[in-house]
C-alpha cells in the first residue's frame, strides 16, 4: 500500500479523534503541528488505526513514532 493511500485512510481517523479538520496531514506532521493532538488523542488515533487496518502495533513501534511518516512506515510493516 502506497504512502498516499495510507494517508487518505488515516486522515478521517485524525479528524474524528481531534474533532476538527483545521490541519494539513502529511508525512512530516507531528504532535507540535496539529492543534489538539495530545497524548490522549494520540492513543485514540492509534487504536482507531489498528481497527482500520486490522493490525496491532508493537510497543517499540509506538515508542519510535515521531511523525506521521513514521506511523505510515509502521502501518506498512504491519500489513505486509
């Protein structure tokens, strides 16, 4: 699955978890770039992404995610 395709699938998850659409989601986006993306919303986002892709992230993967690009790489690794 290509990066852009994953990005399109996770955008609604972010919108729902954050309660707004006032952000641009790209591979370099991080918690400091998007209003409302805090530790609680992050766990909601991760949980919903696991449901969307029917995957389960490993703790190491979660600890090494620094931006959306890292999230996408982890999704690709888990679905392949």
